[in-house]
C-alpha cells in the first residue's frame, strides 16, 4: 500500500472514530408532527436542539445513543437564535465535548444527526465561511455563524458540527436563513444561550428605549473622543419612562460607546445589550453638541 493510501486510510479511520466518539452525545429529538430531529447533550440531563423542531411542549421524547427512549420537558427557548433546551427525565446523557479552538475556513468537519432510530448519520465537508454579525429571519442577531458545504439531511437540525477529533464546533440548523439554508451556530454562542436558558428559562436582552440611525462623526469630534471612530448612533427618539430617558439621554445625542466599547451601528448596540448587562448601571458615551459626555444608564430588560 502506498503512503498516499496509508494517509487516506488513516484519515478515514480518524473520521470513523470521531463520529463514534461524538455520536454518544447526539440524541434523537421527537417533538414535532413530522420526522424527528437531532440534539446535543449539553449535560447529563440537558439536551440542546433547534427551536424550530420543538413544535409541541408536551409529549417530548429523546432517544439516546444506546437506543433508550426517555421523556423530556422544555426548559426554555430562544427563537431569535433558533435554540431550545430540554431536560431529560432520569438524565443519563453523555455531555458533548466542545472544541478547544473556533472553526476556521477550510477546516475539515462533519455534520452529525440522529433523525431516525437506525443510528447516527454523518456528512463530510469543510467550513466555507465564518460570518456575522447578521440578523436572522426569526428576529434575532447572530454575533457569528458558520457556513459549511456539508449536506444538511432531513432531521439534522439540532445536531452538531464536529472537528476531526469528535469535538463540537457548533450546532447545525436550517431554521435561521431564508429557504432553509443550513447555518451553524458556533459552540460558544450555543453554550452561552444554553446556560442562560438553564438559569432563566429565556435569554435576557437589554433595552434602552431609543430610536437611532447611524451618522458620520467629523474628524474634530473623533479627536475629542480620543480615538478614530467614523460612525455613531444619532438618537431620533427616546421613549418616555425608558432607561434612556431616566438616565438623561436626549434626542440629538450621538451614542458612541456603551460599557467601555465603541458603538458604530445598530447591530453592534443590539449585540452589546444582550445578556449580562441587563439590570446593570453602565457608562453610556455620547456626543452632545459636539462635546463628549458620559452618562450612567441602568439597562432594562426587553419583554
């Protein structure tokens, strides 16, 4: 056997081992009228899946790698990111191992699913793009997403994208992009959402109570800020009794920073307001009459 054949055989064996290893953490999710979908064991008793495949909140069933079938309950869901967290009765799941490094363009990957009782299924490909932030068709904002050329077979939504060692790079779903195009939510984002759902049953999103539009910042005002920042957000509306109004923000202010980070467009503001800032008093950096100011605002929670 030539060295090239040996290399291909070794690669093939490694792929088989990766699927077997990661497959222990991939579950079948039976929570909709049509064929089942897939999920990832987040812990010994929690499974993460795509929100759009959880069409009912009662009579949910999970099938493990060993073929055992268990009932599950919905812990919480985040439609904007198309993620749902399920609690499996009696536990017994084998928690997935996240990858140590984020996915890279050109990286060899496998998409896994367990949409039938026949066992694990796999599709080989490469990471074709890393993108974000981007708004989703479900009203959310993805800080980052992956595109691959793996084939998203029916029922693969909710299953993992893994590396050559069987570690999870992200969760695959066809429920975010138009036309059912498959995207992958990176593990860090998916795991953060799972943690929030486990704690609160929902993802807490911050709220200022403003309407804004991007504007250019003249060079002189950039110098007064002490940094190069070409755009900010002009406030064209401040809701009555909102966190912004209570903090003293006014129509005509240009918002240029929040909690120590520059803000250059509405998507960046939306991303910055997610999760941990809710309920906190943070520094909002503005330009008022061309002069820099800082105002303390307590971030509200969007209901």
